[in-house]
C-alpha cells in the first residue's frame, strides 16, 4: 500500500505537467486560429469580421464611431500590368501607409481585395480621409518600378447598425467613383437614391451606344497671334431621350465602370474622322482633337492604333488631321502601355496633346520620353490669372513647354484681357468661352463666318488691358453664354 501510494505521489506531478503542456498547446492553437480568423493573411491587419465586432462594441458603448472606407481605383489594371505578386506587395505597403496615417484610437483593417477601412470617430473621420488620400497619392516603389495609385474614399459619420454603416460607406465610395474617383464622399441618405439612379443610367448607357444617342459637340481652338481657327476639340455628350443633354462628368465614369469605354471611344473617333473628312473636302482644313480616357489609352486588350489606322484608311484622311488629348492621370494609370499607345498613334501622323497640365502627377522626365506635341494649361490657372501666383505658374509653364519644343494651349480663356495677357506671355493657342462654347457640328460653319470679324480685331497689336481691370464701356467683349 505504501509503495503504491508513493508511486502515485511521484507520478501525479509529471502527469499534470504533461497535461498542462497539452492544454497550453491546444489553447495556443485555438488562439492562433481565432487570430487568423480575425486578421488578413496578406497584410496582418484586422479583417472585416474584427471590424464588425469592434464597431458593434463601440455602438453599444455609445461612443459615436465613424467609418472611412478606402477603395483603390483601377487596381485591376495595376495587377494586370505588374502581376499579382507585385500587386500584393503594393497592398502591403499601402496597409503600412494607412496604419501610419491613422489616428491613435483608429483601427485600420483590410476588408476585401483592394478595400481598407479605418474605424474612426465622428469628429476625426473627415481629417483621416484627407490623410488617406495624401498617403495613396505618393508613388509606390515596387520591384524597382514606380507605380501610382488613386483611391475613392467613403465616410460614414454616424449610424446604429454595423452592417448598415459598412453598406452606407460602400455607397459613398460608389458615388466617389461615379464622380471620377480620387475623392472623398461623405454619406448622406440621399446617396442611396442617387446610386440607384446611377446604376439605372449605366444600364441605359449600353442601349444609348446602340441607339446613337452618344453625340459630340465641338469647341474651337484658335491661334492667339492671328486669331485663326486651327482646330476643334470633340466633347462627348449623351442626348438622353428623357434627361436631355447629359454631361460627360455624369456618364463617363459609368461608362468605364460598366466596360463601355472602348465602344464609346470608337464611336467618337469614327464620328470625328467622318466629320473631319467632310470639312476638309469642303475647304475647312481643321484639325480634330479627341480625348483619350485612361480606360482607352491603357486598354491592354485593344490595339487602339489599329482602329485609328483603319478609320483613317476608310475616310482617306492623313494622320495629322487627328489629335489625341490625354491627361497626366491617364498617363499614370499604366505608364508603359500609355507610352506604347501614344508612340504608335504618333507613328500614324497624329499629334498628341497633354491635357489639364498642372493637375496630375507626371514627371518632366517621363514627358520628355513621350511623343507629346502640345501642352494644355488647365483652366484653373487661366481663370485665376489675376492672381500673381497663378500668373507666375502660367508664365513658367509656357517657358518650360517652349524649352521642350511644345506648343501651348490655354484652356478657360473667358475674357479679352486674358486673351491678350496670354499672347504677351508667348502662349500660342487659346480655347474657352471667350472664343466659343462647345457647338453642334452643324453650327461650326456659321460660327466660323461670324468669327472672322472678331478675329481681325483680336489679331491687331495693342496694349493689353490689365487682368482684373474693368472693361471699357464701349467695345468691351461680352462673355458668351455658358454651354449646356
């Protein structure tokens, strides 16, 4: 009996230690499972489940939580260009940037492929959203390559249900993307109705392309020295049977989101080339400019230059009749494909114009490597020409463009004073309501006839009126009415 008792007395501690180790191991395994269930495997950030859990807790405590939903724009194109492993490394770096941008009490999570959430408070969410946009806008260095990204951000400042707050944030992001992306939209109840209407509009857009409801208006571009009309820019519009003339700002983002951008671009190029052919045969030798959005410029599955070459062959036009305008942001969406596309278009004889210069992220080094012929200064600088800082920017931009051998176009010229000021700076071309609002093709010949008298007056050399000064009572130029 004594020996048996001694045996159990000695064996029990060892058995307990082994059992405890097994329990601790099991506990660690379960803890790891829970942790993996609540965290993203790629970035290590909390995932959607943990966000919901934390959001529910804060709502129950009455701490007035807010959400900032961040969704990258055109991330699929980046993945297609650099591959998924590099895309993943970009997401890991973005996760770190968002973590650094977040406030002390904010939770950063990855809830989907390229979607992140900041669990914030109603007083901090707007400021956090601005920091997020700034963080995304910086270039990413991935595998020795410089990549650029943009993001649409939705903010929800209040709510009572966690899932509903996430749905509302998603609606705000949808609205931001529909407005062009790279912006912040704060959720308001009316957005639900707007998003439904936008989805309906997207469906109608597919039918509009089939029914020839997509039309082009044309805004003249003139030489500042001679006031001679040198070309027109095609500006797409949607002649909706019930809504009237729909602005491109309202439907181009929907066209890109719905996969209609290629068909839309083809329609505008085809129509513009046919019109240019008619004008040339009638003696109006005008160059015709077509805008190329990022979705068309960087479409890896479409040989845009082949379509343009076939169009030129059908219409019998030389390539230099067409000009293609691209923005800095469109170039940065996929720099390699953009450069290849522009070089092939240039080889056809078409000229290339860099649009909205001063509002994007392109570098001078990249510009020098592209076949750019013309630079268009964004209208925000031209309209503000009375400001000394804007005037200095415009003057420097003109000088820089000339150093690079580029022609310069000023957008948004609205007064004679601005016209003459730009001419004195050496700017070659102008476009804006002072010259003409966008016009239907049928009105261009009549407008040209009426422009000749104004052109003779404007081509005369005289002292430029001071920007911002009141015009004289007689002979003062009146601003044309705003385009519909």
